[in-house]
């Protein structure tokens, strides 16, 4: 979905002042507000302990709500049991019954509802066919690969005909190659089914590839909501800029700004700087060959340089430019950028400013 379509779409899920507080410490989720458009793919992401999985479990009904509300299609589902909500959960571990075949795993929830064997198996076979697993319907989980188990888990979640599918880090157990393949399939299935997907991940790359809407969380609060393009190109705070990666956070006289790694430039002398550009002196701390470019790590000049120096800034130099004028560790250089490449960064969220909604 594009931004205009998302803005016009009714909310499938709306969470209002949602809070989860345990016995001690600060809330795991601290009074957040969020509207997720119907038929969209939304990714909740952030570091471990940020509250993203707790939020997902409260939507699913697997975690009690301390205060606030969860609405699905304008129906308050906050206190309903998980099975009565109109949502389905796909777990990180897939949670398939090891003693049941793929067919019986998918049909299990219908069996619990008393659906006749012939009908539930027919519906389960149709879903296994849809996820390209019909030919393996009689195999048990131990006889299936990770990707095949994920397809069975997806079919099992879909057989309840949910309005919203909730995915708790569904790709984290897969190897890197299969993870890329399966995220493409998840996106395709979401578009074909027309369902709302809410997907928890700690992977920025995964969220960028999948989401219509990204929700970046930190310490139980929402730092930013927006499309992948918006979040990556205009991070709302220093935290988002650093978490998303690919940005340099620079202190200037006017305040903190973010400059993308591919927009920060490097020079040896001031004579070659473009007019009206800003610049600072720096020292090279690391040189990494990345194939089509070389990634330089740098530290602000004036700090004591040691073998343990940590890069504060990163610059991408094309392979050709580096070959023509190579840089080495301890070289003193000028980092420079033009005003149009710098984006002002706001402060991190606080409980008073954390209730953000999409524009």
C-alpha cells in the first residue's frame, strides 16, 4: 500500500493507551497509541526488551492488559479470549505437534471446534495446496525442512479465517538464504490474502523489505511510525537513526543531525570542499572492503587514537575512488556534507510524547 491508500484505509487494529506493567520496574509497554490500516503489512521492530513482542501478545490475547484497549474493526477485544478475537498467531518456533501429520496439524483447531473429519481435512488440504505443501500433507514435522514447517504453521493459522495474522519473529529460526526466500513468500501471501499482517522483528532489513508501516519501539514506547522510506530517510530521533543503521549522527552548532552513510563525503584538503558544505576533521579508524565500495570507519579528530578506537562515523567510498586514492588507518581527513543531505533529529520519546500515530 502507498501512503495515500494507507491514510484512507480503515483501521483493522487500534490500540489506545495500551500499557503492560509487571510487578517491578518500568512498564514493558507504556501507554502507546497506534492505528494499523486494514489490509496492510505492519512491522513492530526494536531492540530486545523494547516491548514489541509484549504488544503483539496483548493484541493476540496471550498477555493480559494492565490498562488501555485493543480494538479490531472498531470492536473492543481487550478482554476477549484469544480464540474469540478474530486474530491468529504464528509463533517463532512454529509450535507444530510433532506426532501429527502436516494435514492434521492444520486441521487441529477445526477438530477442537467439532468440525466433521471430512470437512476439516478438505479445508486443511486446500490451505496446504495454497502454500505449496499439499504433496507433503502426510509428513510429520520432523520430516520437513524449516521452510516447509513454516508453510504448515502459516496454513494452520489461516484455517481459522482470521481478520489479522500476528507473526512473532517467524523467520528468526531459518538460515539466512531461506530467510530471504520466506520473507518474499510472506509478502506475497499477505497481498494475495488481503489480510492485515502484524509482524514482530528485530531485523531492520526484514522490516524494510516487508512493511507498509514500520513501528520503531524503544523502552516500551513508540519512537516513530511511518513507511520504510520515511523512517529510513527521515528518522525522528537519534535512537531511530542509530537503530536503523546507515546514518551518521553528528553534533552541529544548530543541534544533532543525521546524515546517511552514502551522503557523507570525505576529502583530504579543504580546497576541494563544495560551496556551503559543512565539514569536520576526522581520523580513519577502520577500512573494510565491501565489493562495490569500501566502508571507512572514522573518529572525530582530537580524540586519542588507539587499537581499540571505536568508529563514530561511517563513509562509503566507491571501489574506483578508493583505488585511485586509498585511505589507511590513522589518516587525517575532512568529513563534509551539504545542507540538503542533513536531517535534524529530535529527542528520544518520553512517556509524555510517546503516543504517536501515522500521519
